[in-house]
C-alpha cells in the first residue's frame, strides 16, 4: 500500500516538473521574441553585424543629393540629437535609420543604403522602436490595435520634416492658444496633421459624436484624442490611458466622482462611466445614454419584481414627467458618504 502511495507521489512530482519546465520555456520564447526583433532592428539600422565606424560619413554628406529632405530634416528634433550629451558616441542623423552611407555615396547605388519605400509598417516601426522603446508611452505598441492593423509609426509621424511657416488659427472655434492650429498643421511630436484631425482621418465613425449637442470639446481644440487614448497601445479597452480600471481616464478630470465612498453605486465600480454616459458625445444632457433620467435608471431598477437590481426602498415612484428626474432626489448618484440611497 505504501509503495503505491510513493509511486503516485513520484508521478505527481514528475508531472509538476514537466509543467514548470514547459511554462518557463514558453514564457522565455515569448519574452525573447520582442527582444530579438528589437536587436535585429538595431543591427539592421545603426550597427549592422559588420559595423565599421569608418562607413559612417555623417548627415552633411547626404545634403549634396537630397537637399530638400536635408533642409526639412535639419529643423526636426532628430537632427539635434548629436548636440545632446546623452547621445555622445552614438549614431545620429540620417544614418541612424538608413544605415552607413559610405558605400551608397561612392557607388550611387540605392541598394547600398536602407530604404523604407518597400518595407512593411511593422518593419518600419521596428526601426523606430530601436530608439523609442523602453518608455511607458510606447512600451505596449506591439500589443496595440495599430500594430495589429498594420499601422506603423510613419503613417502618423513624419521623421524627415515638420510643418513650418505661418500657423494662424483657422477657426474661431479653436478656443485655446495651445491648440489654435489650422487643420492639417501640427507643431508637436512630428505629426503629419493636427490631433484630432489625424485620428479622425481613420476613425471617422466618432466624428458625428463630437458634433452632437453635448460633447467633449475635442474638435474645438480644448482636448486631444491622445488625452484619453494612447495611440501606441495599452492594456485597457480602446487603449484608454492609465491602467487602474475602466473609469480611470474619466477620473483624471472628473476627480470628484472617484471616491472612495461609504456607499458605492455599483455600476460605477463594475462597468465604469460608460454604463451611463457616452464618452465622445450625445444628444442628451451630461452625455447620458437616454434622454430621460428615469429611463436610464430603470434599465437596472426595473419596476418589475426580480428583474434587474433591487428596487429602491420606500413608496412607489411616480414616473410622470415632472417626477422623472431621479437625480433630483438622489443627488449623489455616483456615490455617497452618508446616504445608502444617495440622497446626500
């Protein structure tokens, strides 16, 4: 009998060892893949396997043939990296992305330089991530929606040039000086167009919501799409910023709704703000999903017994129009520190 127990114990231990080894090998291969991609990009971009410092001739050598590109590039942030102490001893300028230019200049052969004309969006993005990975803003790009849909860095950013010249406000609706830019013009992050114009060029389905009677002031220039969403990827639904819950992005501005409260309104904590509000815009006041407040409340607090959440205590509620605003009495509907029915 004891022999059988020993045999069973040994079998269980063996199975556990095999499982641990398999899981470790799998996690190692998955974690190694992005590292391998990053290393490959770094080798193919700045320091290939046959790296020779003498093969790098500097950006000034590119000016003779690519004068227009050089003039535009010289005004970008990338062109100023060589003057920064943190980049001392590193490859900067044109050759940091296109590789060493000595052979290309001597022979005039386009094949002797790295070109991105025929590269995929993912290959181009790997080149950018060789330098731009490692920060929270872009660490999740490879798990983001843009990566999965073959949207690369250069689809939104222009590494060679920034818009220059006059930039007066194009509309009186652009109410802030920081964002009073004409459409298609951007002075930040080397974007090809202004945010949100750039985002709406692909996400056209949200534009009607921003033109609704009640909406977040994005088209007016008071907010940007990137204030709430991280275009470089994230863990939350729709790549919303922060990683502490579905309502974290909203709480960043609407801090009075955060709590903690002694009496929590369950949907706020379980489903987030979008259980009651449409975030981009709505025809209803306060961006509510229903025009009448009682209609919204009754989606959970049904008048039918045993349907939805528990009915409010007390006498039967009158659903006539003059009594239909539930929040006239339940004023602290997001949560209360004193009233279990959110009266105060």
